[in-house]
C-alpha cells in the first residue's frame, strides 16, 4: 500500500534517496532522512521533463495532492562536482554526471558538447524519410550506403554534396 503521509517535521517536501524503481507501475520508493519510506509517482514530470531516477540518486520530493513526485535532483558530493563549483558558467546544464568535461551531454547557451558516442537514426535507403519532410541539416546514417547523409531541405546528400 502506498505511503502518502508527510514524514514528521516535513511540510510539503523532503529530500530522499531513491531505493527502488518499478517501471511496470511507474512508482519509485524513496528513503527520507527521517527513515520514512515514501512512494513516488513517476508519471508526474519534473517541470516539462519526464525523469526515471536511478537507485541511490538523491532527490528532493514534493507533495502534489495525494502523490509524492520528484522535484529536483540533489547533487552528490563528488570530486567532479567541485570542478563545476570552481568554474561555473551562466546557463550551464550538465546531463548524465557531474564534471564539465565528463558528462555525456553538456549544454552551454547554444553550444552542445557530447562527450560520449553520438548515435543518429540509422535506416536503409528504402526506409529513410523524404528529405523535404525534415529540416535542412538533418543527419541520418544510411545503412544501405554505409555512410552518413544530410538533408539540404530538398534532397539527401553525402559529405561531398552529391545527391544520394
């Protein structure tokens, strides 16, 4: 049975450590600092983003009506986190881990740094979308041709600019 009571001494939110995640019921359990277990409804987004936490992550959870929901992830105190604290940049967003050069995805204004393999849609020539149906500059990997191709807004082209 779900525990929807507010832990003693907490108003409408509390920090907790994620214990379990059940993707069949979209529920997670969290252990509060008071030792209370709460059930978190993962169907409720964090802002405009749908998040599935990992066990042992630390989150601040809030009450929404009769449900607990994720509110914001709490940073882990790691050596990599200290690197960001020493050199913060306005508009910096890390996704995946701490550390400006170690997270798989780092957003800084209009700049996106990918520090891991970047996958793109891989399709056969017969199944690729029509070039006019995607924005110019869209990139896919054509498995029939075994090479990356781009839409110029009218046709698909390879890296030499030749129509493919």
